[in-house]
C-alpha cells in the first residue's frame, strides 16, 4: 500500500450525524486532509475517542477506530500505542470528556508522554446531553442546570496541560482551516503526547462562544498566532506586538516584540500566554505554545522488554514453570 | 504421633502425621518471613503443606497492640492435606497481644511458645490485658514453654557489632531456629536464603541472622525446654513428578503468561495496586523477557481501559484487582463485551462491601461477577479452587477469552493469593493448545467485523492489518457490519447473539466429577477456595461412617452441562460458601425442584473443615 492516499480515502461510507453548522465538520474535513498530506497509510492509523459529540469522530474516519467510554480514551489509547508504537494514534475528546469525567486520565497521559495526538474540541458546553455548563464554561454561564449562572471556576485546558508538563501544547480554531492544518501537522510530527485545544463552535447550545476573539471581523486584532522563532506580532498589517517583561506579558510596538520560543524547557512562558484567553485588553493566543522533547512512554516500556530479552533471553514455557527450588517425588 | 526413637540429643523424636503451627507477633516482628521460611523448608523436606497468612491491613499498627498482630499458619504433613488446619497444635506468641488474639483458637492441650521478654506490664497494657496471661490461668490446659527470646538473642549476638535495635530484629530467626529444632528441620535452606538476601550488600546482617537461627536451634538441645522433638516425614501421598512450592498470586501470574504463550500472544497487564491483588502485578513486572508489558495505571478504570486498548491492538489484555476495583471497572467490562474483545479480568476477592476487610478472604463477589453490569451483559466467570489451580484457571480464562472473543472474569481470593502449597509442575506437552487466528483481508471480500464463526466469535482484526480498517465502540452494533445501529430488531438479535456466545462456552467444558457415591442423601457443591475445607469436611464425615458426595465448580458462569442430571440423583444439596449464599441462590434460579441448602460464613477466613463435617453429619442424621 505505497500509493499516496487522498483526503477522500479517509472518508468512510457512514453518514455524518452532527448538527448542521457544527464546528466538528470543519475539523473532520481538516483532519482527513491532514492524514492524506502526512502520507498516512490508513491501516496504520487509530482514532480513539470517549463520549460526547466530538467522540463520534472515529466513525467518520476510514481508519481503525475505537469509540470508548466517557473520559477513558486516554487510557485506552495508552494501551493501543504501547502495544504497537508504530501506529499513528489519535485521541479525540471534548471539554466534558477530557476535563470533567476524564480529567484524571488526561493528566496522566500527558505526564507519561506516550506518542499520541490529543485533539480536545472545546465548545464550553455539554452538547450531547443538550446544553448544561461544562468545566470550561465561564463563570456565570446560564444553562438549564445553572439557571442563575454557574458558580464553578472553569479550567483553562492549556493551563491544565502545561501544569501536567505536557511536551506539546497548541490551540487552533474551527473557523481557521489553514491554521488548524498547520497546527495538526506540527502535532503529528511531535514525538510524544501532543495536546491541541480546538475552539469549536456549538451552533445549538453555545453559538458564538469564541466570537469575541475569533470572528473573522475581529480576529486580526483579538488573536495572536504564536509561531516558533517569530516575533509576537498581531493586528491588521502586524501593527501590534507583545513582549515579555519579568513575569508579565505586555503590549508593545511591533518592533519591540519578543521572539516566541516554544522549545524552552520551562513551561512558564507558555503558561503565562495560556492565561491571556479571557483578558479583554490582550489578544487571545493561538498556535504552538510549547514543543519540547522528553522520554516517550511507549518507547520506554518496549525498550525495557528488549533489554530484558537481551539479558535473559526470550523466555520459554519450560523456563517459566520449571524454575525456583524444585524437588522430585518418585 | 505413633513411633518413638532415640537420638544423639538423648531426646525422643516422635513421628507426627500433621502439625499445624501458628506464628504470631507484632507486624514488625517478621512473622510472615518466619512462616515463609518454615514453609519453604517443609516443602523441600517433601511434606504436603498449606498456609494461611493473616495480617492486618495497616503496615505498622501501633507496636504491641492487638490491632498490630500478624499471624502465619502452616499445616505440614506426611499425608495429603487440603487446608492450613482449623486449629493450630502450636502457637508461637512473640508478645502478649499475639497470645491474647490467638490463644482461643489453639487446640486443647496444644503447645504455646511464649517470648517472655515482651511480657512487661507495659506490654500487657498495650495488649489491653488486666492480668498476666502467663499466670492468670489463661494457659491452663496447654503446654507452655516460656523463653526470653529478647535476652537470648542479645546474648547470642553480643559480639555481632550490630545496634541493639538490629539485634532485636533477629528475634524471628532465633524463634525459627527453635521451631526447626523442635521439628527436626534442616537449617540449610534458610541459611542459603539469608546469604542470598543480605550476602553482598550487608554480610554482617546475614551472619547475625544465621547466628540467631543457629542459637535458636541449639537452644532446643541446651536448655531442655521441650520433652521431645517431632518429625513429620516426607509425604508419600503426593503423586510422582517435579514440584515447587508456590503461592496463589504468582501461580496465577505464571498461568497468564503460559496461557498467552500457548495462544501465541503476549500479555499486556493494565493494573492498579490493591490488596490482595498487587503481587500479581509485581510478579508479572518481572517477566519482561516473556514480552510481558505491565502498565501501572492511574486508577482501576485506566487499568482495564489500557488492557482493552491492548487487546484491540492484538495483545492479551489482562487486568487484576480486588472487589472495590471491580466496582470501578464495571463500565469498561461492558465495553469489552460490547466490542467483543478478549480480556482477562482477575478479581482477588477480599472481605467486602466497600473497603471492607482488605487483608481477609471472602467469596462475596460472585453476584457482582455474574450480574454486576448494566444491560444484558453476560461474561464467563471462573474460580480457582486451590493455589496450584490458579495456574490452570488462568490458562483456561485465556482460552475462553481468545477463542470466544469475550472478557472473562477469573475469581480467586485472599486465601489463595497468599497461601502456598507444593505445586506438581505440568509437563509442557500436556498444556492445552489455544487457537488464535487474527483476521486477514480476503481479495474482493468486504470485511465484516461483526460476523461470527461456529463458536459465535467475531474476527479479531488488529490495527496495522492491511485492508481491515474498521470502527468499534460501545454503541449497539449492526450484525455483520458493526456499524452503529439503533434498529429494534437488530438490538434484540445482538443481545441474543452475545448471550448465546457466552452460554455456548459450556459446550467446551467438562461436567465436573462427583467424588464419593454417584447418588445419595447429600451432595456438597462448592466453588473457589473452599475446595480444601469442603474436601476435608467430607473426609471427616466419611470417617464417621457418613455417605456424602462432593462436587466443585471451576466454571461458575455459564454453569457446566449435566448438573441438572447430577442433582436429580441426590436428596439434598449443601452449598457452603464464604458469603450469604450467592451460589445457592444462583443454583435455585437455574435448577428448580432441587433442595439447595446454603451454608454461609463470613469471618474473613477459610471455612472450618470441622464445622463443615459437623454440618454434614447433622444433615445426614436429621
């Protein structure tokens, strides 16, 4: 199977059943294109998901797929990639799946750093259960279960991932297809666990949740794309900049802008950038926050097996059973 | 105790058939180590044996208290035995708390060896004793040997250069030496073990412990503490073969690896430490050269989910746990049976419910195993009868899992997990052949992930196989294609298909044998670790001239074929269990017209053989 596949090859014969206008369609489209661009052989790809609207994703990819149970996709995927590190293993999850019921597993897969790509579709709402507030809904969100506004403090998914020492952390937006494709390719290229938050619009229950920064009309001035090795410039025609001053990020003239480096070992600068998302005075960062190298779980596990086999020889049934202190009864 | 001979030590050596010793001391006194060493030495001497470690859930409860008492019971015999014994012949009590907790269980006229070095008034207070049991009549009717082990060890190790604290830590080896003398045991296996354990890193500790061991042994001769010595001869009842001594959890671990190997697979164990299952994870972690992957996951749910992901990818997924962990894994078990992937789920049962009695044994998770999931969710359930049977049951669990593409629950318990016995090693060529065939694409044929073979099993198509890309998940699947399907007729079809497949497992298993008469007034049926107690109970009843038959279930779900016919040949069926009658209730539901009598005890301990014998005799006389 050496022929190059096209985007179409990754579309199965299943009807896609998301609501018309859902941001998930755009993401699916980009992911199928990225799989083709990466030269994937579809037999070597596995999509693993949990529960929720986003987690129907594997059914819509003509690859291997496992639609698991709520919050547990990271654990299932850890078993998959450890059993066969040659597979391209992708996890698709949502804000409820990854950060409520599956928060524990997300934290642990990030700290273990197996070679997987995690796509968190964040729409700041529970969609499949019809519109209750989620762990990323801003305080005060009014829903059927929070008629007077939610009093929960939300998670910032990127801060969460960085707190877990995630080795690759990025954010993109469902309405910016070109940007999304670039970020997903970088995530796929990263060796270790890549974590990508995708702002995904839920047209039914939380329409326009990210419009204040990502709408086409305002996004030039209200978002900044963190590009590795590039100055932190944004605004129409690049008329604005950001620079790091001590422990703060401040606005500045474009020529004074700091250069963005996601490869520094400390997660601190990326964490600082992750906190700008709801600051009306600051642009909301997208792009690659962090990209560092670290030991990879599935490789480490399999290397230990190779070392043990080299040292002791491949175990046989005879060695297994007939060992220890033996005696004969005649 | 039959014959009597003289030896050089001028003390008679009496021959004993079966001896039960209970070592009891503080959690920090090293009683488990002492018991294990006595076990290994007895095994190498050719005895049949059975052990029952009994320790608190706390690692170090306050020293000297009753809560901190750790015990180890061993029965060793020149005859074929099945249990660690109801009541000890000998109690070794390292402090007043150990004496107070255990003395009630000692056989009348039994021997108590007391370490008087730990019987100060302070020690008595810690054990909440108002008076000294050595003088207040508590020990009337027992033979009592008083010895100040604290002092004797200090004397023996005066020149060792060890600190006072380290010297006192050798007390258990001194005590072991004394018991080795009393039962005419060879010191060599323990000396070798000490040299291996401490040898290079701390040779002074090896030397001190060996000195203490020998001092204890010599004390038997020098101090004339005892009137005589005993010898338990080699067991001649054991069938010929090669043996090793093994504990239940390691036996189960070996069985999992063997099962995987017989199926041409490698084990992936996803687990989370929990008492009393952790030692399976520990054991499997040391078999990496067998290709065994062990992933110590963040919780019980992640443990089973990682194992299921591994099964999807073509490994033998295994997860090991105990009751509370089973509760957490429930949803993932449903996913495993819905996606029809092989998975072995091991539940080392402990006292429940909730956190319950972590270090005690129980059989109260049977209902949970058979019924404890949402929806119509059948899973085959097996149970280990003995320590050595854990090896065979693990292989059988692997066979069912991969041949029928289903999760399988293997029940064992704390008693089997930590108990040990001589294991007659199987011949490699006698191990079963397990058939696994991964799906391959066929030219011009559409791949149908939910088609079924003659056993009702769907194909196992692992990611990476060309041409077989497909999607699975927890939503209802369409027959054949496996597409998501909410169709009513299809759902009913699939519910039946999954159930029929699991029930068909019974066609691949033998009808259990009936021991004793083929028909009669009473059949005793058990499952799991009660095998030894029930066998011994039946034997004792037979010695009283009673006719009783016995049957033991390895497959508890689905139940084997042929039971109905067997039950019809008996007037009544007694069902002893370490729960309130869960198997009895299951049997009543499956076989109408049979009188099932439940005998349930939940003491956190194996059933007592004598109690069962009395029950059987009582039933047959009334």
